[in-house]
């Protein structure tokens, strides 16, 4: 929120498979007049902290997708890599609980 209005948003959906608890980040968007102010980065950091550290049942990994053929998504894909996500295959990114927490403690993801 800024000036009492939503300026950016992101969603984290949690689900459980037979072997692990996962999350999917979707719809990371910012009001076009407020882009470039790192709202997306801040939102993803909060979601990852909640997913991995602040939950009584932390997730094992979080994934997200970004169209690798869309040049307008290059900045987003670079952000995901900066935050510690690994691109498993074109457009599909994953970060594990251990990867996020170790990055936070070393300062790389934080």
C-alpha cells in the first residue's frame, strides 16, 4: 500500500504433494505508475520469508514461471535469479527452503 491504495500485489499458493510442501508464486504486478520502485522484489522477499521461515509448517520449495520468449520479462527473470531462484528449464524457476535461508544468512538473497 502507498497513499492508502494497493500499488502492487503478489500471490503465494501452497500445496502438498506426496513427498513435499510446495508453493507457487503468481501474479506479481505493480501499478504501471509505480514500477521501478522494487515493489515486486519486496513482495517476493516477504512471500519467501513467510513460506520458509515464518510458518509453523514451512514449505520445502517455491516455484514460479516466466515466459522466456517475452523480452519484456527479462528484468523479472533476472530478479528471480538475483533472489536465488534456479531456472530448472526455460521459464520455470525453483528455490528451496535451504537455498533461501542460506542466501539470507550470507546476505546474497537479502
